């Protein structure tokens, strides 16, 4: 039994974990979406989570400013990848922003003419 347990423990240590993390709280400002930085509250929130990700060896981030800022607050080794970016949601109202966090299945069905 101990031999099996040792093999299992060795296996668990070798397994890789992948975390998908959305950027922290952004500033509510009128800028091109890729340029919007983290709000002060977002910086505080990301820093508070760093210890939860202390075992992360590498963090991949989109080029969005707030995503890079979040990644840099969580990990030492950040790789910015052009192929990673947020979903395009089109026209959205304030109600949409709130509902998308409350209901992950909610989608924006508004189509502009």
C-alpha cells in the first residue's frame, strides 16, 4: 500500500495545473478597450490573490493593459500573447455588464442596425 501511495504522490506532484483567470477590476473610463488599466481596487484585489498562486511558474496574458497588470501582480514570469484577448460583445448597456457576472449563461442579443 505504501508503494502505491508513493507512486500516487509522485504523480500528483508532476501534474500541471492550469488556471484561467480574468483580469481584476478595471477603471471605468472611456478608452479603447485594450488600453483600460486596472482600477485602484483591482490592484488591491490582485495583490491579495498573489499568495493563492505562489506555485504558478509562468503566466500567459493577453496584451490588454489590465490583463498584463493583473498577471504581473500574480506572477513573476509573464508572457504576453497577441492571440489572447477578450470576447467581442458589441454594444452593451450597464445592465449587460452586471448581468454577465451574475449569470454566466447570459449573452448580449442586442444587434445594432
